C-alpha cells in the first residue's frame, strides 16, 4: 500500500475557545495516518492559547500579537505548514468525522493533480440537512450555496464542479504556482479580513487551470449555521466590502457593469431597509424580527473603503488578467 502524503490542516481563530476545543478534538480522531493541525490565533482574549497549549500539545499554535484578518491568518499558517497536501479555512465551529480527510485525499490523489477539492457541510446535529455542497456564482456575482436545505441522502455520490469550496484541499504545488505567477508573497489576498478569502483563492486556482470539486461523501458538521440566521453589521460590512473587491478583480467589463448595477441596487435597498427610521416603523407595526440590525452605515462604509482602495483593486485586476492569459495559453498548447 502506498504511503499517504502528510496533510497540513489550518484553522484561524479569534475568541472561539470552546468551539475550537470541540473542533480539534474531532480532528484528533481522524483515520488518516499523517497530518498536522495548525491554529493561527488572532490575539484572542478568552484563553484560547492556554487551552491549546494545555490540552492539545501536538497542535502547532501560532500566536499573533494583534488581530489579523482571515486571509492574513491563513498565509501565516501556510508559511508554517510542512504537508504535501494543504487544507485551510477549517471553521472553528465545525466538527469532522473520522473519514472526512481520508475521503478528500483519496479524491485528490486520483489521476489529474490540477484540482482543488472540498467537502459537504451539514447543519449540526444528525439531521442530514445540507448547509453547503460548494458554491456557485450567478452572472451578477451573487453566491448560491449548492444543494442547501436538501438531505444528503438524496444527493449524487459523484463529485460536482463548483466555483469554490469553503475549505479548499489541494497539493502544495498550487502554492508554488500562485507565488510564481502572481510575483507576490501572499497566497491569499489579505485585503479580505472576513469572507471571500476562500472564494478568491479558488478563483486564482481556476485561472491556473485547476478544477474546483465538491466531494459529497466528505461530510462535516457546521455548528453555527444551525442557530444563526442573521449576521452582525460588522460582518455584513466585510461581506459587502469583499464582494466589491472580488468583482473588480475578476469580472469582465460587461459582467462588472451588470454586477455593479445589481450590487448597488441591492445595497441601496439594504441601506434603506436597515435604516433606523424603517426599523422603528417595523417594530411599531409588529413586523420586526428579532436579531435584525441597522446596516445602513455598513453599506456606506463598504463602498467608501472600496473607493479609497480602487487603485489597489485595479492593480490586483491586472495581475489576475495575467493569470487568465496563462490559463488560455496553456489550454491552446493542450489542444495542439
């Protein structure tokens, strides 16, 4: 039997001590022979570093002196990693069955190495309801969770090609290609503080000729999605901010135009809908749902941040267009 390659599992964390404990405990039980767990902690104040040192001495803990975004945390973890295969962006609120990693690596090792794989996230508890089986993007740039809300038992067993997966698993050689073709020390775009770092990484991989595949049989359990139906204004800001940057970096001029029209129309609606006056009116009328927060300022701040960083966006776009040229050239060579 061939020796399976070592895998590096990278988790970014901030003040998620109790959830992280459960997550790492589940990773301890994986039926894979050789892997390392790397936790990059973004200056947590809840005792996370001490918990890792005391309860999980085998875990590689990287303590940041200050808060860092998810993209930067992943880059730090990648620099510390030693595995031939990498898996990053594991959620600290996620639980992993024994067979999760072995199933993904088995798929990754089949024939063509030019692929990135990810698993199916189920809503926590043994309901069998899918949280996400990868993500696809429509013409306007809106992300749609594949097969969300369906039962895992009703879905196909064959891997499906998607636009991105939330926890990408890939050969280390992809990192070498990214560094070479981007002429940058960053593997993940560090402008993404929260959201879109995985989306961006998979898009780069696609432009380098990689397929992005969701492996239905590699399941994990996502705890937070079972209870949280809304996001905070701060998270909402980073979501809107990241989507604009992503669109500018990767969309063709025509798609960028229509995507921008769609984004600004929905952003304008959100700005009005979540304004304090409308929320007061809804509460007075009895239609207000608990957990809703005014997000008008989040939308405005997201637009303002992107305007102030527009030069960097187009600089990144130029590099990404170069990756597209590389992909097209390699495809032409393959057709000769």
